[in-house]
């Protein structure tokens, strides 16, 4: 069985030899040669991305109004903000996330 690294290297080699066309076209060709089925997926949707509807807004709210002296100050405050989010909040996030994707499936991606 081919390793992921080998497959990725083959993809990069093929891409470097075929600089014409988009990356997706090159990827589609490589996947086709490997007989890998490509599934359609919906366009990016922020209501289905937990970092967009939960994580970033929570961290942003915690850090709102603060000023930072340097990158280490930003790093330590951001780490503290992430640690301040409780396990229960994360659990509620993922329960809401499953409701969102069930609604998305029921609406057939609309």
C-alpha cells in the first residue's frame, strides 16, 4: 500500500511537471489515475465551521478591549482565553453543530 507521503510526493511531482492548468485540475488528474472517487461537497459555510461560529467569537469576546505589548503577550492572552472556555461550552458547541448540519442536510445544502 502506498504511503500518504509517497502519494503526496507523486502529486507534487505531477503538479511541477504540469504547470499549466489549475491545482484542482492537476489534483483531479492524479486522483483519477489512482481511481479515487471525488465526492461533491457544499461550498464553505461559516455556520458549519465550529471555529467560525463558536471558537473565534468566544476568544474575540474575551480579548475585546485589551491591548498587547508584543507577540508573547498576544500568545499568552490568547492561550488564557482558550483555556477559559469550559468543557461544557465546547459540548454545547458541538451539539449545536450537529443540529446545524442536520438542518443543512434536510435542506439539501441550501
